[in-house]
């Protein structure tokens, strides 16, 4: 449930301020008639102002042209606004809104924290073709903190871009400043209303040695990514599922690679993060597989696609994906997930405590992770050579299984090297890129194996339904060849990674 992107600027204006003539500025041809509005908004948050700490605001507004529930959250340098009609008589936030802030609220009740009443005079700034470039609002504001704070009032101006280009906003901004408007120092009306109660941004400021700061910052970045993507994952955004899954993988890898310099019950925390990674993985795998198989089918000449291949694949994967999404949503709604988020917060806080970690200690841990990955690849290479002479003995891992283990090890090594970039600079960045290439090559091989297994199952299902399974066999052969090509390219990729490894670690 993505909101519209809100691009606006706020200004404080002195008593007696008069809106200047904005025609001819930033593509504005005419200024519309004033629209007089009386707005009354109640803002909601937790007792500890968790939403405000994340720079998210939730309000129920009456009056004006957009009455209802408004949820605003930061997106880059701007804000995204979600609007939901207000229907419930008891004025409690609807689930369409609360689901979007679960990762911030952590199960705490959302209650009124401030009331803001605004007398707004709004004008539309229109282009020659009648489209609205921007809206400019002249606001007389009165606020009341519901947490025992003082009442406040002031006069401000707000301009919001609608259909106009970004440069139009810049030119209008210059005209308003020239007329005496000054950029608002406070981030929002809510911040003014709450005064000293309004919290500082919710991010940990690492202290201690440079290595300590690098470790704490890396963990905090993954925690923030997880919380940021949570509402988008709930909305079914496939890219958000991918980003959230990557964040959990980085957290897990950091717990393993740098365990000696971290504190707490890391095994239990790792297992809980792994649980969420698994839920996300089921959904992500369905999304990726659907895209991959659709591309394979589309690439084949029409005369070689025998039977309802695309329809069967789509139907089976859609059913699997729906179940996976339902399981994921239930997991994100659970108390177990809330506890995990709190535990990750605690880890970030502990790691940010002022203490010295020698940079060489983190470098050694990163190098150790890479040596482990190299060793696993060497084992896989030996297994490939043995497989050419004899089949694996019972209980002996296959070459494919060892290649998959090497892939996971290179992924962990890549994350460890990413973490030490602030300590090692460009050489670490280069090595992380080379390890990404290794991971991709090994991943292409593993993906081919998984896809081949799925195509075999789908072929059996099609055959059982009386359909021709020829196309599934053809796709199986094509996919297997893609996997072999990836392995053929692996030695060259490995040599490049070894050179980058020597440049960084010697």
C-alpha cells in the first residue's frame, strides 16, 4: 500500500506577510482563488513516541479536502503519504494503517499525543494548460500537546509540488524567500506541538575505535533496512522482500563472522533471524522462479511450446506463492517477530558502546571468512574430479552440494569484506565486487539445479494430467546448459577474486 510521494517545503513567515505574485515563476500562469479550510488533526503515537523516533507521523484529520487517516514516512529526502478513509466511530487507527507501522510500534498501543488545528488558505498555482504546478497554503496553526506540554501558535507557509517539475519548486522557493519567508527549522507541526518531548532521530551513534564504529554502523544499517522494508513487504512488494531478506542475511553473517567481538546470546539471535530469512526466502524464491520460468518459456519458439506450459507453471507457482505470503504475514504479525526486532535493537545498542576494537582484529575475521570459502570451493573442485572417476560413496557429499556450500560461504565472506570497507577502503570495495561475481557464478549453477528439479516435477504433473511433457524436457536441457556455462566461467572469476584478496590481505 504505497503512498503518494509528497514533495513540499515549509516556511515560517512574520506577521503581516503577504503572498507575492507568483505568476510567471516556475511555469505558473495563473493563481487560483483562495480555498478557505478549517483542519483539525489528532496525532497518534506510542507512549515512547516510537513513530516520531522513526520520523513517521500518523494523524486523523477532519475538514479540508482530504479528511481521514494520514500516514507519512520518510522516502529519501522527501515524504510518502498514505491516506485511508476514517470510518470507525471510536477513532482508533484502522488495520490498513497499523500494519504499516508494526515494525516501529512493536506491539505498543497507538494513542493521541497531540492535537493541531489549522486555519488554511490554499491556492492552486496552475500552468498554461490548466494543470496544477503546486499548491501553496497559508496556515495559521494552533497546537496542543496531549502529554502535558504547552499550547503553541504560529504562522507558516507550505508549498507542495503537484504536477510541476522539480525546478519549478526551486524557483518558487526562491521567490518566497525573497518575499520574507524563511525555511522552517522544525521538521514538522508535530515536532512543534510536542516541543521538548519530540525525540531525537532514532539512530545509534557509534563510539569508540574506528573498527567499533564500522561494526556498529553495519549492524544498524541492516536493522534500519529491515524496519524500512517491513511495510512494503506486507504490501506484497517483491523488491522489498528481496531487500529485507538481504538485510537479514547480512545480520546473520555478521553474527557468525564477527562473533568474538560481539556480545549476547548470538546463537539464539542467529536462529531467530534465520527464521525470518526463511519466511522471506519462500516468497522470494517463488517470485524469482516465476520470472525465470516465464522468461524460459517466452524464449522458446512457439512451435516448441507444446501444451499449456505457461499456464501450468503460473498456476502452480501462484498457489505456492500465496501460501508463502500468508505464512510470512502471520510471522510478521507475531509476538516472536516483535521480540526479534527488540533483540536486534539491543545488539546494535551493545555494539555501539564505547570500546576499542583493533582494526586488524576485524580484518582477520573477514580474511578468515574468505579462507573458509576458498577451502569449500577447493573441496567442491576435488569432488568434481572424483565424480569423473566414480560416483559418490553413500553419505559422501556430492560436488553440487559442496558448490552450494561454497556459494553460501562466499556470500558470508562478501558481507564480512563489505563491513571492513571503512577500514580498508577501495581494496575492500574491489574485493567485495569480485566476491559478488563468485557468488553469482555459483548461484547461477545452484539456480539451474533447483529449476531443473522443479521442471522435472512439473513435467510429471503435466504427464499425469494427460499433457505433452516435451517442452518441460526442453527447458530442463536449456537450464542445465546455463548452469554448466556458469561453472565454466568460474575459474576466471576465481582468479580475479584471488588477486583482489592478495591486494587486501597480502
